[in-house]
C-alpha cells in the first residue's frame, strides 16, 4: 500500500547520490525507519519497548567488548580480573556495572515487550513468525545471560553453573553425556569457563542477526496496534519519522535516566552478594538461586517433588523448558478473531491473573524452600499451564467480545466505540459497551 505522504528517498548531495548508486544503504534505512515507513497512528507507549530492547542490546555489546579487553578467562584469574577491572581500569567500575545492570534492564524491557504482545494479540495472523522470532531472541538471551553469570567465577557463578547444567542429567541415557559435553568435563572447570566466555562473546552478535530478521518480518505485515484493527487507508497511519522517532526518543531518554540512577546509586541491588566471594567447589552456598529474570522458571522446576512414571527432577526440567516452548503454539491456542485485549473483557481479567501468577512464580523461585513455598509454586505452575492450554482456548471459543472500531483513525480521533460490524459480539455486550 502506498501513501501520498510517503515520499521516495532523494539524495541531497553529490556524495550521497554517489553512495546511493553504489550502496543504497541510506535508501534502505529511510524505507525501514524513516519517512517512508507507515506506522499505525494510535500506537501507545507500550510500543516503545521494542526500540528500547535494541538500545540495551547495543549497550551490552559495547560494554561487553570493552570488558573482554581486560577479562582473563582462567579459573585462577577470572575473579581477580573482575576485581582489576573494578579497581584499576579507567572507568572499569562503570563498565562492569553498566553491563551487569544493562542485562537486567534488557530483560525488564523484553518482558514488558512480551506481555504487551500477549495482551494486544501481536502473535496472531499474519504476525506468527514475528512472534516466533521474538521467542528465539528471548531463548538466546537466556543462554547468553546464563553464560555471562558464570564468568565472574564467584560462588554463585560456580554453583549456578553446577545446578543449571545438572538439569540435563535428568534426561535418561543422553542427559549426562550432554552435560559433560557442555562443561567439557564432569564439573565446572577451566574448559567450561573458556567455552562459556567464547560463547557469551559470540551470542550477542547472533541475537543482533535474529533481531534484524525480527524487524524484517515486522515490515511485511506492519505493526499491530492497540485496537488490533488492520490498516485500511492512509488516514490510519503516520510516517515513522518524525512522529515516532520523537516519541521513542524522549521515552528512551527517560528509561536511560532510570538506568543511570540504578547504575550510579544502586548498582548491586539486583546482584547476589555471594558472587563477591571467589568460587569454592568445597563450600556450597546455603541458598543457590539464579539471576532474578530466571526465578519464575526456577520455581516451576522446584514445583515437582513426587516421582510419577518419570522422576520428579525430569518432570521439573520438562515443565521448565515446556513453559517457554508452549508460547510458540500460542497463535493456534488462541484462535479468537479479535486481537486486542481491550475488546475482550473475559480475556483481560485472566490476563491480569496471568501477570500476577508469573510474579508469584518469581517470588517463589527466589524464596527459601519450605512446604508452603513449594505448595505455592505448584499452584502457580498449574495455573500457568492451564492458562495457555485450557483457559485461553475456552475464552476464544465462548467469549462475547466488544464491538471493534470501524478503523484505526476512527478510534484514534473520535473514541474507540464506533459503528462497525462486530466480530463475535452479542447484543448484550454491545449494549454494555454503549
């Protein structure tokens, strides 16, 4: 679809024309994010988190490269090299804290981005592949973060590697060989540290490549929007630049301000104090926990305590991995024709319960194991899987949705309840909406 405001790229100088004739990179950028890219005019601030995710990926790559110049990937020198970075390298403390807290902010931004997609139905046709590529990015982030957590070679680094790689030994026959292959031995040692460092350095560039595919696939159907209504005319859109570059710009500045406040005033708030103790294979920490962004999955793992056909540990590992892989099936589990949760009153209520459930899982994952905590983990885990496998398909089949606006522009300019042909809407729902 072409729009009257979408002016073609025109080089302004002889140099830019010479470059455009030989390598049309400026033309590509202009078409992708400039005035030539149409965007729904009603996007809210939840759509800013995609750009923020890219910003924090760049922060991680830049600070990671700088830290790698001073890091020593040896079990005898890794911990001391981190201390050297903190104490002796010019601005080394800032680089290290920027990298550590940048990972936390990266996950915060991505989690908000994922839950925004869940609420507004951005996983539905024709955007299924965009959703799946996003989940691939998330899985790569998890692997990268785990390997990065091992690199300081503190107590929690060592024992976290011991516990997390031990998950694979739960699989019969192939599990233990996989674990030995991952570690390069029977326990976390020099081989594990070397390969984790090399992969941790490589993976952000792989993530950047998948992000490019993610953005490329987004540009084919275009962005979803808070109404979930497709673009019908040029009145429904605005050029990405300058409207959304300005909106993204100030929001990025606000979030980076919050990031800097944590970096300078509370840099260790999200870390674990045991990781400031050198790794000691002979001294097990009283409470081994992963980083905060893995805690919900850790709670799912701990929720299985009884052997039933398969060992409890294997059930836990299968459920932990399944909780993420399940999301790949979401476009087919939720077959409601209405995308946005704004027009799905029953879905909206259960979505709030899901958010609370994930937060409870996060709390349970970090809490000391007691019978009460285990029981809460089991209830929260059961609800998590029931939400996607049972509740969501039933809602999609039986829910009375609210009437959709006639167009994006009608919703943006004149309010959201317009005369339209509602999809799956009962007379009661329409009357209640009016």
